[in-house]
């Protein structure tokens, strides 16, 4: 689709400097701008590129002062170039992902129900008893198991698998390769290592986004739960019967073991491990490569290390650890001196 600079200005509420009839049909970085593309300038470090960029339209801040003429681009001045471009990106994404209709190559059980304006791509499977809300988008090669419920406006990208009886809310986004409702890891240990059946499900509330290749295990009994507003990066593993509170943010490779309860607004950096059967208080922050081995009872703590403890104390302790070799050498020398005096 093509838009004129005047149309873009109308959408974003900006002021044009230059040719308001110039047409744009793609997005670009300012340093890689091409004719017909629209870019933005928010970081002063990139101001150097405004003068020679070949982008046809550049969104800039109202207060941007130029030291030379702009050779090619028309400028669109707005109060915040970054916010304006973010709005444009969101609109672009909505247009790009605005799919509807059911592919002839998809399988939809005659005992499933599909809401209005749904999209179901090639080789997707919608099983018996599944219920899809309005405006749901199911991309190719997605598997939706028996009796799965999916709320309105949820998007499930290619290759996602949702096992039977799981419940998904509205306005969710699941990225490729994610598996929801696979068995929890439970065996009766000892000779034979008998598998314990996992007959619960997974409940995911509204406005949850899961990155690529996440694994959310079903409960042994009851439900594994992700509360409203949870956001996961790629490669997150949530074990059986875990509950993750509202608006938690987990970075890649975070792993939570079985039956742990995570509070609201908890944030983890990459490669965090959390032991099972713990309670983690609201607003806890766990830094990268940390291991949480005991419950956190005070809200708002920042934890570091493995096992993790207060981040400020950890940093102080780490200073001593780095100097440990020198401390040991000095101690050895003192012991020698004392021994020689005896």
C-alpha cells in the first residue's frame, strides 16, 4: 500500500516540510533509507544521516534544529518522533497481519466452533470440541487439541501446539514453536520410574504474549496458570502447577520448576532458574544467570547470584571473591611469620 506524506501527516498529526505529495510504501532505518521509504530520527547520534538519507519521508521531533539543507527527504515534524513511528509500526503490523478466511487445506472438526472473521491457515488442525472466538488468527501448521478454548483477537503463529482442554484468553499472541499443555515432568522414582499421568490443563488469561519455543506444562491435577498481562521472551519453560502472576516479564531461558507461585510484576533476566514449591513476592527482580532456591517474602527485592540473594550484598561479596587469591596469599604469609616466631 502507498501513502502520501500528507496522508501520513493526517494520521500522526504532524507538520510537513517539503513535498507533501511524495509517496511512501515501506519502512526503513534512516541510515539505510531508500526512495519510497519512511524513516524517523529520534536519537541525536543519528542526526548526521538526515542530510543525505534517500528515504522519501522522515519523521522528526518538532524541536530538531538543522545545520544544513536536507537533500532528498521530506520532513514530518511531530512532538515525539519515536512515539509517532511506533504508532506507524503498529498500523503497519495490523495491515500485514490482517488475514481472514479458512484455508481449504486446514482441518476443522465439524464439532468445533469458530468465531466471526477468523483466519485458519494451511495444514492447521482444529480438533473436536475446540472453541475459537472472534478475530482469532491461526497460522499454518498449528495444532489445537480437543476442547481447547481461545478468546477473541488472539493470534497463534505457525507451528504452535496447544494440547487438549487448555484455555486461552483474549488478545494473546503465541509465537512459533511454542507448546502449551505438554505433560509435566513427574515420575515415581526408583525401579521402573513409573510415569505419573498429567490430567490437569493450562489456563492463560488475557493479554499474554509468549515468545518462540516456550513450553508451558499442563498440571498434574488442577491448572498451570499464566495470569493477565504476562510477557515471555523465547525459550521459557514453566513446569506443572506453576502460577505466574499478572504482568510478569521473563527474559529468555528462564525456567520455573513445579508448583511454584510467582507474584505480580516479577521480572527475570536471561537464564534464571527458580526451584519448585517456592513463593515469590510481588515486584521481585532476579538478575541474569541467577538461581532462586528459597522463597522470596519481601516485595520488591532485587536478587543476584546462585543461590540468589540481595543484589547489593552480592556485589560487595563479589569484590572480595575477586580478591580471594590475594587474601589467601597474605593469610598464608601471616601464618608463616607467626610460625617462625614460635
